[in-house]
């Protein structure tokens, strides 16, 4: 495993990282998905600027709660916050990096990306309608693949999770039954399966249980050598999860028309597009109680946009398009104000 993958694995296991303290330190909490890249960015940024990031990977729901309570300098969420909640909480939401959610399985004799699934099959598995790995619906997608007569053990996030939001948003996009009976949220009432906390909990649960299926951010699957599955995308093509497939999905997003930067990359067009691709977001107070700390947050993400792309790509994330980065900087200048009403970002 490479050094950069060891960073990802360590963050996935620990859930919290702290860069040694300095004069310009700042705090964040929330989504587990960006934690590996935030750790790598934080270490490099500390070495170059002297300012350190203390980030707690507690899940998107926790990140939203902490920034609403103003107990951290920024929150982090994979799920876009509702517009009315952003307004009442006086928060600016902006994307930081793009990644993907992938299905992972534990089936003896099945290698990574050997198994093909569809969104409707995934929905029926988590609805409890498909219960065996040799079900005809799965067998039809996998001619020539020996499927065991084995119970399927669905695994899901038990905590409030942006990863869950992205995954169930995909299921609801594909399956009308899922949309009407379960819906889309950071935490849903799962019809079947076992819960586990965090991306690392789901990864560990699947890895340790034969017949299991789960969903994680791709960085966790790559860092821990988990068995991923292909998905049939909107173009009807079986696609393996990969950075180029995520880039294709990101390129089709309607950033200009998206409110609060919440552009959807779920089940986009494109023959090579991965259908469960999404940005992750930072949440920053428009009226920060500590203007200096908010400025440090913006300086950190400005540096990440400008210089952090290679680090992100090594960890299987996708940097934001340059036009989106420019729009975020403009939003910082227009909306983040100090106590006197002056813009903090110059």
C-alpha cells in the first residue's frame, strides 16, 4: 500500500486527525468521505503555511449540527443542506472536492469489478425483495459468473451520513418503490440489513461477513482493497468505478443552474459515467463569531483548490472545475462578513 493510501486507511480507522497546533489553527467536523483528503491537505498546508486543521470525521449529520451550534469553524457534509436550513442557520454551502459511492461485496471467488449490478437490483436487495446471490435478476446480469446459493446480507450506515444520502438518492432515482416507501435522507428506515457506523464500519462489516453487500466512498474501498462491483449506468453500459468514470459524471453536472452549489451528478448521461458521483460540501457561517478562523478556513480551501489537486487525485478524488472554484471564491467575498459588515475574503 502506498504512503498516500496509508493516510486514507489511518483516517478511516481513527476518524479524527489533528495537525500540530499553530497560531492560525482552525477546526472542522462532519463527513467521513473527505477525511482522508482533508488529512493529506492539512499536513501539506501546515508545512507550507504554519496553520493547522483539527478535523473530526463524525458524519455529515454531526457536521451539520456542530456548525449550526457554532462549535466548529466549518462543518462538512456530503448531503447538501436544505435551503431553508442554510438560510435560518446563516450558512454558506460550497463544494470542496468530488468523489463517488460504490457497492462492495464479500463473495468467495468473486474478484473486484467481476460482478455487475443495476440500480434496480440494488434497490430490491435493500428492500428485501432479492435475498439470494443466485437470484435470477442477478444471474441475468452476470452470464458466466458462478453465483452461490447464499443469503445476501445488506449492510448500511447506522449514523446520519451523507454517504447514505448519496446512495439512497441514487436508489430513489432508479426505483419508484424506493422513492415512495423509503425516500432520501441522511438517515432512513432500512427495510432490511445490518447497520454499522461510518464508512470504515460498513467496510469492516462487509469484509468480515460472507455474502455481505454494502456501500462506501470509493477512497475507502481503494485503500482497503475491498471488492467493488460494476453498475449499469444511464446509457445501459456496465461501468467499473474509476477516476475517469467519476470525471465523466462530474463534467455533465449543471453547476451554473444549481442552487447553493448543490449540483447533482447522480445517474448522469455519458457512456462511461459512474452513476453514484457527488461533491462533498463545507458549511461556513456568514456571520462568524471568529472572523480570523473563518479566513483561515477560506485560505485553506483556496490553497486546496489551487495546489491540492494532485493530492486529491492520488486519493481517487476529483478536483472541482476551475469555473466552480472561481464561483466559490466570489461567494466567499460576497457573503462572509465580519462584525462590521465588511467582507472577510478580499
